[in-house]
C-alpha cells in the first residue's frame, strides 16, 4: 500500500524548523510540580525524596490540570502514525528528523529506541524494562545500571519533549493523560468490590508490575478486556510524571508496531483509581458506578464463602 509522502512532508517541514523560538520557559509551576519531580527525586536521600514527593504532590494539586485532548491526539496521529510505515521510501529519515527535534539528545534517543523496543517485543525483554524501573524505585532513584539510568532520564525529560511538540501545533502540553486499562480475571473485580464495601472509600488501589500499558482509546482497553466471564476497564487521569513513554514523543520506531493501540506506558507501582469510573463485566453482565450495589450483590452471591470469611 503506497502512502502519499506529500501528505506527510507538509507537517514535517514545519516540525523540522528550529524549535528554539517556540520553546516555552519550563520553570513555571507545572514544570516544577511534574517534570522537576523526576530530576530532583533521583538525586536526593530517601528522607529528602519523601519530603520532596509530598511537596510536589501539593504543588501538582494546586497546578491546573491539562489533559491530552481528543482533538490534539487526532492532529498528532496524522503526523506520527505514518512514521511507522517502514517500507515507504524516505520514512526512516522522516522519522529520525521528527524525533531528533523532540529529544535533542542523540545518545538518549538511540538508547531509548533500543531499550523500549524490548517492551514491544514482550517476554523476557519486556521484563528488562520492568526490572530496571523496579530497581530504580527501590533505590530511591540512584541508578546503578545503564537500564536504570535510561529509565531515570526518560522520566526526567518527558515534559520537555511534550512542550516542544505542543508548541509546534499551537497547543498546550498536557499535565495529565486520560487513560484506560483493560484486564481480565476475577482478581480485579474482587479488588473493586472490596473497595466499594469499604465505608468512605473513593478509590481502588491498582498495583502494577511497575510498568504497565494503558491507552487513550477506551476501545483498545475493551479489546484487551474482552471476556464475558470476568473483566475490568479502569479509567483515570494520570499525571505526566507517572508515565514513562508514549508513541508521540518517545518514538524513533518505539511503539510504532502497534500505533493504533494509543499506548502510554505508566510507571507507577501503585495507582489510586477513582471508583466513580470503572466498567466491570461479570458472568455476562456489565456494571458501572451506577450499578455498584448490583455488582456487590452479584459478586457475593457467586462467592458466598469469601463473604463468610
């Protein structure tokens, strides 16, 4: 299938222009509350890191929330998705030019492409990314291996790449991503039911293997959660500093093999997902927040022993 290069080159000509004039100063509250967290936490003692996290959390709550809007995503996809057409002549050069302007650090870009490709490959290679993030988190950000150093640097520079990209489209860089995650299995439903039964509880704690795939497209989440027996679709606004990578600013090939999945890699060992946003399918019936009581009754009817315990 031939892709019209003229359609791609028009926006790329603009993106290839010098970006210095369009780069906003990133010392505002948004920067200090989000991107600065990554840089500072990785160079402080555990005690200072915890104190910084508390202060950063307060600043982040005070800062205005800017979500990555659907209209902006459509604009980005018209430029970014064709970059994954590897068989088209000149596409490799176009892709490299696009991400060169965002990274401005050739070494970091090359290393990110190599390591994050492992995430797409899956299996043991995918575990390399997870293990690196886990070790980095447990060491309070003191990187000990090249993989951990790379994860640290990716986290610390994401906001800057988004600022550069947003400026080229005349948009505001997001501070948060409105994301979905679809999973299968009764364990996920059990966690939601337990949270719903806890008085005053407004969130469910979602534990990751340190790095997990989320998406901006609820249809993709439903595809991964496609099970009439037991599945959950989570929905949350996740801040920039809890994400590791996405196809829009971390590419150079990364995640292009599955660009339609609109994937954002979330790097957080635990997330508090609001209980007013979920979709549970259990034994052929779908429940949302408005049917929370029905969900609890259906679950307890199917698991009487768990209720007795």
